[in-house]
C-alpha cells in the first residue's frame, strides 16, 4: 500500500478533532477527502505531514511507519503539501518562492536539476514565468494558488496533498487548476485532494472519503456518490 492511515486520533490541546480516521491511497490515484468546514480534513493533512502530533494510530507510507517522523523527514520521503490559504511568502518574488520549494533537496538536484524543476512548473503555469520577478503578495488569488502548487512540485512529490485549492477562486480559474491536477496525475503524481467543493472532488477523484465530525462517514468510488447523497451527509 502506498499510504495507509489507521485509526488516527488527534487534536489541539484538550480538544479532540479526529476520532479514529482510517483511509488508504493507492499509488497513481487521485483521492478526494471532502467534508464541511470543521470536519477534520486539514487536521488529518497536518497529521500525515507530521506538523501535528498523532495521539493514537498509525500512518504508513511505502511500507514505513511515519507517525513519529519529523516533518523534514516526511518531506524528504516525498509527501508534500500545498496548504490551505497558500502561505505564500509575500515579500519574496514568485521565483524565490518556487526555489524555496526545493529547499530539502537544493544541493542534491544542483543547478541543472533546479532549472528542470522550474521548467516543469512554468510549463504547467506559464503565467508564473511572466510573474517570476513579482512579489508573491502582488499576485492574484489564482496566481498565488498556482504558486503554492508550483512550490510544492519543486520538492518532487510522490504524494501531493492539496488542501482546499478552490478557496476564494473564480470557477473558471479553479476549472483550469483541475485540468492541471489531471495532467500531474497522468505524469505519475499521486494526489490527495482536500475539498469542501464536493462537485469538483467527484469530477476529479478516483475514490472519495467523506469526513464528518472527525470520522469517516462514507467512502467509496467516486461514481458511487451523487451530490444528493452528499447533501444527506451534510457535505454538499
């Protein structure tokens, strides 16, 4: 199994958020994780990326338990997140933001490797090449989302976790991003897509997990779900 999350429990201080969440991601898939605001989606992403402590349960990536690994080690394993809210470094240029994405393997890839990674990002998002000298904070919301995804790609992810990419974006801009996710998946990137936008997740993902109040309320192949069923689960 590529990624396996077993009975994860976690939270913040005295507040419990996840109450025994389990899921699997098979190499080469796009897996959608959907749920209302506060369902625990971002908390689970933080647990997998090891930013947040796992109180109970196991996270297994490529056969190795990682629930006690450092965030730095997890990044080097190839688990990379494009976080909710983008977290662009505003005073830095688009180019500098992208270069920071390969911080963990900066010396290993070398100058030619960094140029190759930048070319990949610019091929996916040509506007970023045009904006490469602009400060990150001066970019539009859509451009900043592209920059956050491009920065994640600079780390050469095996598993790309994208948290709420549709947030604050116009429908046409997000539709273009969805095409990018499909292209990345065809290139071999496994994607865990975290979204409140159930319609988008259903159109993109091979399989779906529905989180409700820190638990998996439903899961299965995307074609087995309908928007009406998701409304019954208080998601859509």
